[in-house]
């Protein structure tokens, strides 16, 4: 299934995610996941950091902030996100239209498991992250009790090639990223990692 060309699916998915009660129930029933952790990650974002959020979906992680760049392949998702931010970009995560070392932080919540090539996406996110910047995200993983359901979504074309938690650590290490932390909750793993190096001046890049 192509998220770029499936507006009904994108709309229904976003409605469920944006609804606190539905998302909490769905996450627990489907993935044995406590979605409260995701909301805590979002609430802890640094509003002063120049941040790339991809795929942004309908804007769950967006706070009205000109330094928060929301990007997605789906035009439908971007239309829904428009109510929260003015900085929106329709783009492919494998070929981001930003210079190297642009962002203080990159966010990728609930997106990696939908991709055919998660390692390539992480490599591209690392490219646009400045030295010392942080990558943060969540993803479904295999070998965590929900493989039959993951395989069903893959057969339907909604998921790409999710890996195990061990695969995820390897992908992050080869991006290359350091200071990797993985936090498991059911079939979902949250991750944070840092790009090596030191950035000697505040991020001042303008994204248009």
C-alpha cells in the first residue's frame, strides 16, 4: 500500500492516532504498547532546537513552532498537519532536500517499520543532523510477540521491512550514530542516538 496515494487510509490512521482514547486502546491491544511513553517523549522536545519531524503524519509531535519542520511523503498527512505549523515539506525520507549538518534534532515516530529500507532512511537522517545532534524515534520491531500481526500488515502493503531490536541497534550504529539508547514497550521500541562530533555554533540554517 502506498501511503502517498492512499488518502483514506492516511486519514483514518491519523484520526485514530490523534484521539488519545483510541490510540491508547489500539496501541495496547494491537502491540501491547503503553503509548503514554510516546506522549512523554513528545512533551520533552526542546522548542529551541531546529527539528526535522519525518514522517510527521497529521502532526502529533508538532508544537506551533517555526523551528519545527514537519515532513511527510503523504500530501493528505501534510494537509492535516497544516493546522499546527507553517513549515511543511513533502519529501521522500531517502532523499531529503536539506544540506548536510542542518538540524539539531531529527524525529521519526512510528515510521521506520513502514519503510522498505530503514537503514537507508536512518543514514539520510544522520546526514542532515548536525554533529552532536540527536535522533529520536519509535518503531515496531519483530521478535517482540507480535510477528503474526506485523506479517499481516506487511502482506497488506502497509508495513515495509521492520527488523528486530538487535537489527535496530545495528542500523543506528552503521548510520553512524553513537550514545544509543533503546527502550522497549511491547512490540514498540523507542530509540535515541547522537551524531558524533561537536557543533561549534548554534544552528542558524533556514529551511524553506
